[in-house]
């Protein structure tokens, strides 16, 4: 177990960066991250221990590394204390990716992960870098909720198809949030059919009634006609989402063809 603290001096127009102490878990001595195995096709595997915290955390960075097959995609669960799932059904693909999750973890708490994949004998290498809680940092959230409705039957980000279009066309993802959230994580996948065109594109999320949507976040992605079909796409939106909020998504591409994509959504509370 080791940790280190960042002390950043601000530039001429910037304040000092807050001193963040990072506590890494799951980084092997030889650089190999912990391998988390799946089970059968589209079935969650058993939980694998990533490590136990030495301090209380106000968030952590999830490091995703190599899968055992470049074509695999995953739904990932994070559990703490052997009982509490604080992050269910996060859609990820194998390859270098780092996602910040403002989730609290108490001191002395075991962190575990499990995955599912559409193929058998799947595995994914991950590690976690915790942000040790302090008075200078936001406190973080107790849990993230899968509000997008992951497609657990087919291991995809959600069940709602969003058609690619050359202009920004909104498709309803969720009619109304059932409670308020302090942040929103958007992620993306294709819908199971390999895209017709390899190109750069954008995914966007909006709030508001039909025909009156207000964009709250956008990110660039890359589609491919071979696996993985969509670049590893996830973005944390640090803004409040009131209860009863309608959420919509748009996928914009210069050559949309007949391609459809899926949006994963997680609310933090």
C-alpha cells in the first residue's frame, strides 16, 4: 500500500491547487493491473478484490486497461464493504481509459469489482486511485444509480436506440428522473450492430421538454466498422439534476447511415 500527495502551485492567474493525496489500489508491482473475470455470455462474474482503503475517500479514478480480447465490451459493478454496490452497470470497453467517480469510500473498506461480457471467458484489468477526503475537497456522493437502464441481456449501455443524424436530433432517454442527483455520468455504446462508417462524431445530453431541450453536455467519439465499434466514451457532468427531469440524447455524425447508438446514464446521490 502506498500513497502520494499533489501540491500544485497555481499559475499567475490561478489559485493553488488543492493538496490531493492519492491512494492507489490494484496496481501490481510489475505494472499489471488486477484482472477481473466475467462468467458466461452476458452473465456477471464473481466479485474480485481490488484492495482495502487506508483512509476515507471522497472519490476515485477508475483505471481501465487491457481486456483479454479487443472486441469485448463490459458492464462493470463496484462494491464496497462486501455488500454495498456504489456503481452498477457502467458500460466500458477494454483499453486505456480513466474515469473520475466522485464516490465516497470509508477508511478500512474493501473495494471489489465484477464484470459481464457478451462472450465467455472474458476478463478486464482495472485499478483504482483514491482521492483521500479532506476539508479542501468536495465530500463526494454515497452512490451512483443506473438511471439509463443498462441492457444487461446484451451487455450494452442502455436499451434505447438513438439514431445517428447529420444534425442534432434529440431522442428521449428518460421521461423523468425519480429523484434529484448531484452529478451525471454519460457513457456510450453502439446498439449491437457494427456502424456502417468509421468517423468522428459527437454524443450530447440535454434536459427539458420535447422540442425545448437544453444541452448540458457533449463529448467527441470515434466510430469504427470493426471492434471496438465505439471509442471508450464517458464524461462526468458536475451539475445538479432535479427530480422529475426529462433527459434526451443526440448522436451527430457527418455520415449517419442507419447507425444507432446507446447512452448510459448514472446519477450521483
